[in-house]
């Protein structure tokens, strides 16, 4: 009988180095910045947070240099969710790439599909039917609301409140079911097609939507009453992660995070696409630029999205939902850039065609990446617990960042 | 021999201790039995002489034992109440309405591997849960559950309570330091800072109450509040109660002051590296602490075991001897008649129900009625039953409040926590103390 | 922030207390099935036609179209035996590797484009004429063909299959069963027509050789 060493055997000892984790990398510093960061002064310590930490919104790893509880420096480490989506898309034909777009920002999948199909439509000179455009806007705004609700719920969860996330999920579940009845999936919709959408509005969707629209505003406001005036929540957010508009613009911020600094930049108005020029909605802004402003701005955006949905339902034209599109498409050689306003900011696709049925180059631009890189700007001087606030209020999605 | 030595080598440190202790304990037990057999008479005499000591030992054992069901109950309450507030159903699969789920949690914790990280300090790492659990159990000693139902009545009971409550921070600090984990260290240091800061407003908040009561014995404090509920100290010390409540929330590490185990920040704080029953001790200690601070709030400010209004003295005159032969007849007849009477409605109205089922149902109902009547009789006749029920009812209202706060509030930040203690709570507690002292000077006690 | 400190906390607490008594939204799943949308695509089930037989023909079009290659399937043959239509079971690993290669963007050797060398069909036809195109005399045909060509070229086997109506697999099986029949030219190892170069190319493309499972 062969004997195997058991971990219970006290004679089996692990190498002592194995038991302890030092966040300092084993190799000599490669850059000046790395040298600066990993040189720990007296009284400081490096704390590794993630990639499996509960409040990292995915698999983000962050190394923090702490002085007591005060953060001296911070180093986000990316790439734990890297799938090589761009390369995958360059080896799939144009229809396939849409399904690769979905898991990028997995809480707002439609906004990842949207720029891709827009880029292909530009490459192929396809005119999308107006009904399809309205359905895109309708489903997209629903998805924006669900994404914002999730962001707000997780914001509270990261601050220790366990209830708002569940209230958010009740509403989000309703919307997800709604979208499932029209797209066929609850999360990764794969709904937009080159030249239209994959299916017209149906009775199930419309009845669910009608039910929900009747109580949406009241429900969302009631749920947010748990947090908006809560002293503990407000004090933890006010003045934390403050950024002024100029710096935010220099850091290439977009979306609600930029609008919370007072810049009314919204792709839907700045570079109108789809049928947004025909719709009436405001661009809410706030001037503070702190975590609380970013949180409250999302509530305002939800209200505007509800307005848009209302108008879409009233102005929905009749007609086909798909243009005449060949099954196998070989666009002329050329390049196309398409951008949409997602729940987190500007989401863009740059696609180059070389005349084959696959994109020659496919570039995904994700706003969360640019928000994430501002950690180094926002964090120093704050407390350890403020990282959770800032991270939650910036609302990065690692699926889109790591691509 | 080698088998023995290998088996000995495979044992962990606690295992070695236990395997040495078991034969020793057996021998001791046999010796004790012999001693009792031979020296029985003198021992009984001695016990009657030192009745107080014996009483204390028995009470301490009971207290140690009742912490486990208390913790189970509060864990279940927490799961269920938070679920209901989240519009969820909560545990509903194990046992009726999921009530056994917390017991299953306890078993799960027992069955998990007891893991000590390498580079941890094994001795302190092992001792820390004991210190934490021990401190919370020792606090129970001064709690008056009912008239005559307490382990020990110190004349410095309140001081003892604060001292033992403060001991827990030593355990948390030990756990945080010995785990060899930066999250644990941060959690331990946070708990030290938090507890030391909140001890001061906590102690100051009851100083006004002590001025009013003139005693530190918790039993005496509760006895002072008898009569109508307006005698409760909460109406004389509302500010003191508010400060006390906030400070004990921080002392018990409950939301919104649960920074020591802030799961979204420092994973699990001091308990990050703990698993198995050692984690279970922390877990239980937390819920026992919730019970203790609720009970202490009730005892100090809400009249303890006193009913909110004095009951009219109901003297149930029950002298069974005077009934004579009718007593025997009653014992024979009443169950039969009661069962039949109570099954009559089912027999008459539910034609689908077989007669035997109706009779069984009637028997069950009769038993319920008898137990209820006995309970009412006990409630009226015995002070301690009524006192215990009132005390537990009030205590669980506060347990509910703690759980309710956990379901609602986010967590404060460490600097806001400290600032709140030093800038708001302590001045308010001092103000409360001075106003009370002034009032006593002017009005008299 | 409100004028009265703590009013926000009180409002939140009152909200949660109201929710405590409200009906719950949880769907108790195994007892209460959740209402799945009619159009829901996540259902993993095969559909039946009006006659009660499966609509799926195991044509593998869906598996080939699936971008993440999560679909795989097996089917029943006419004798009721379960087997997988899309290539033999032992080539699963190769298919997996091939799809991994395709995802990685490197060129993938395709065995379908491996051409057999052309031969003089007339010789085979005359042999078949001699044997009266009789499939029962397959061994004789094969021996005569080997006598003519010195081995059994793939083209000749395909011609025999075409003219006699016997399946190529049966002819190939017969040819590979008898030791005296050679599938490759003398000197070349007798093996399946295209597997070896394909596997070699695959090994070269993957960089590391496949696990020696043969």
C-alpha cells in the first residue's frame, strides 16, 4: 500500500513563505511608478483588496498603501476578467460579434450591442426601420433604468446597507422579465440585429411594461427614501471622491459621473443617434462632483428614462422591425465608428472591414476603464472605507474594463 | 508503541489536551462518587452552610447553557426579520417555518475544519474566541431575569457589567493580532478604538440614573421601577437612554457601528481567518451580546421584570384537600368530559371528519386548554413566571429593534464613528449628568 | 440634510417596518414554477412535432453556428444505437482543439481539403467489369485492384464504391481488415487517408504535441 502525505499529518509542513502573502511583486520594479508605489515607508502597509473581495464589483484587484486607515496611494490591477473579446470578434463573422458584445457590461447588455450594430450598419449602408429604432430606444432605456437601480443598490450594499439592493432587485427583476419576454433572455439579451431587432413588441412585454410604468416612479422613489435622506448614508457620501469638471474632462470621464460634475455632456444630445432627436428629455446635471451627486444623478436619470419610455410608447410607428439584410454580409472595405450613451458613459465601437465576412479590426471603448483610472486621483488622503464609496459611485463593471 | 506515538502525533494541540483530560476527568468522577458515597452526610451539611456558593455555581452553569438556545433564537430572528423587511420569505425549509435553520448553522460550524493559518500565533489565536465568548457569558451573571431569578446580585453589578463588556475588546484584539492577516489587524484595531471610545459615553449615560437610584445593584435598580410604567427610568432619563442605546449598539458591534467586521471593507474583520467552532464562538458571542445589551437596556430603563402596570392581586384560592372525594371524581371525569365537549363541534359540523379524528382533536384541544390554564395560574401565582415573561418580552422587543436597525441602516465610517462618540455623545452624556444632578439638588430625589 | 437630525433614519426605519408587513415577492420555486416568457430562449429542450417525433434531425447546424460552441449532441441511428453524427467520438478532442485554434486566430488545417492523388479510373472499371460489379466479390475486386496498382489508392476505392453501390466505409473496412491489402504505397505506412498529415499539422499548429493516446 502506498502512503500519501496527508495535510493532517503534523510531519508535513508547508514552506513558510507559502503561508503568507506579500503584495510586493517578486520581480524588481519595472517602472518608476511601480518603484514608488512598492517602496513602503515606515508606518505604512500594503493591503491587497480583491480580486475576490465582496465589494470590488467583479474581479478588480486593488493594492492600497495605508497609513493607519488613511490611504496614501492606490494601485488598481486589472485583467482578471480578460477574455480577448476584440480578438474573438475579429475571428467571428459580423452576426456572431453581437453575441460577444453582451457579456462586456453584463448589467446593461443592450448598450454594448448597440454601438456594434450601429457600426456595422454604417459599414453596410443599411437603413434601419423607424419602428426598430424606437424599439431599440425603448428597450435601451429600460435597460438603463435596471442598470442604474443595480448601481444604486450596490452603492448601499458596499456601505453596509443590505436592504436597498434587494428593493432594487425587485424592480430590476421586473424589468429583466419584461426584456426576457421580448428578447428571450434575462441578462445577455442578444437582441439587436444588424438592420433592426430580433422580434417585434409582443403582448406579454406590453402588458408587463404597462403594469410597471403605472407604479414605477412611486416605487423607485419609495425605495430611495431609504437612502436619500439617511444621515449615515449622506455623510458617508458627501464630499467623498470630489472631482471638478475640468479634471473630469481631462480624465476622459463621460456619462453620469461627468454630468455629476456639472458638464451637461450626453451623447444622446451631443452626437444624436437613433431617434433621440425626436424625443423630449432633459439632461440632469449636478455641480458637486462627489459620490452623493453621482448617486443622486442616477435617480434623476431614471426619471428622464421613464419620460423617454413614455414618449416611445406614444410615438411608436408601425412597420417592419428588420431591414432587408443578407445572411452572409461582406461590407465594402472601410471603417466605421459608432458611439452611444450607456448607463456608465460613452460606449463606442470602431470597426474596420477588409471586405471579408469578419471585421478586420474591432476596437471596444469602455467608459468604466477611464473612470477606474481616476482612483489614483481620488483616493489618496481618503480612508479605506471611502474606497468602497468611490468605487460604488463610479460604478465600474469589470466585464467591460477587462474586455 | 509506534502506533500510539503516531496517533499522539496526529492530534492537534486541543486534541492532546482533551485526550489527556478525559481519563483524568473519569478518574476524578469516580473519586467524586466515592467521596460522595462515603462523606455524603457532611457534604450536605457543608452545602447547606455554603448555599450561596452552590446556588451561584448552579446558576452559572445554567447561564452558560442557555446562551446557546438564545443565540440560536436570535440568529433565526435576524434571518427571518431581515428577510421580511427585504420582502423576502427567508428561511422556510428546515423545520417548521425554518426555525431549525440556525441549529443547522450551529452544526455546520461544528463540522467545519478548525483551521489555523501558518504564521499565526496558535495560543492566542485559540484563546481569543474563548475570551470573547467568556466575557459575554460572564456579563449575564448580573442580569436579573425575574424576582429571585438571577445568578448573583452584586452591589456593584453595573460596574461589573461594564467591566466584563470591556473585556471583550481584549479578545477581539487578540484575534485580530494573532491571525496574521491585515484585515484582521485592522478589524482588531478598529474594535479597540471603537470600544474604548464608546465605553465613556456608555458609563456616563447611566451616571445620572445612578444618581437617581442611589445604587449600583441591578436588582435594586429594577426593584426601584416597580409599580406603574411611569416609574420606569426612561421617563426620567430619556437622553440617558438614547445615549445608552447608541453606545451599547457600538459595544455590541451592531449595525450601523459594525465596523469591526465590516464585510464590504475588511472582509470579516478580526474573524477573517477563523473557521469552524472558533468562528462559531465569535458568532454566538455577537448574538449573546445582542441579548445582553437588550436585557440591560430593559433592566435599567424599562423596568426589567416589572409589569407596566400593577396587577390587581388575584388570589386563586385552590385548596384541593377541601374537595374530598370530589377531587378523585373530578380527576377521573374532567378529562373525559372535556375531551368530548371540545370534540363536539367537530363531530357536529364536520361530517367528512371521522369520529375518532374529532375525538383526537378534542383531546389535543383539551390539553392545550389545560396547559394554558396552568400557565395562567402560574403567571398569576408565581412572581418569577410573570417577571420572566415580562422581562423576555421587553428584551425581545429590543432585539427586534437591533435587527430592524441592521436591516435599514448603512455603516458609518471610522472617523465619523469616533467623532460622534467624542463630539456628540460624551458632551450629551455630561449634560445629562449635570442636569440630573441639578434637578436632584432642586427637587430632591 | 434635514433640519431635525435623525429624521432620515426614522423615515428609513418606518419604511422597512412597513415592508415587514407587506406581502413578500419571493417565488417559492419548486412548488411555484416561475412564469417563463413565451419567447424565452434559455430553455434547453428539444421540440416535438404533431406526430410526436423529435423535430431535431441532429444536423449540427446549430452547433456549427454557436459562437461559443456550447452545443453538442448525439442521435440515434436507424438501428436504434446511440451515436454521434458529427464525426467519431475519438475526434472530439481534435474538434475541441480545432475550435480553440480557430478562436486564437491561427490557421487551422482542414482535412476536408486533403486531396487524394488522381489515378487511372479505366483500370478499375475493367476490373469491375470482370467481376460483374458484384459487391459479394468485393475481396476479389480489391485483390485485383491491388495487383493493378500495387496498393489500394483512395481514388480506386471511391470508384469501386460508386460503381458497386457498396458504402465507402464498408470497402475501406474490408481493405483495412485483411493484412495482405495495403492502403498506402509500399514503404509508406498504411493508415487512414488523411489523418496523419492532419494530425501532424495540428500538432505543429498547437505548438505542443497531443497527448499520446494512440
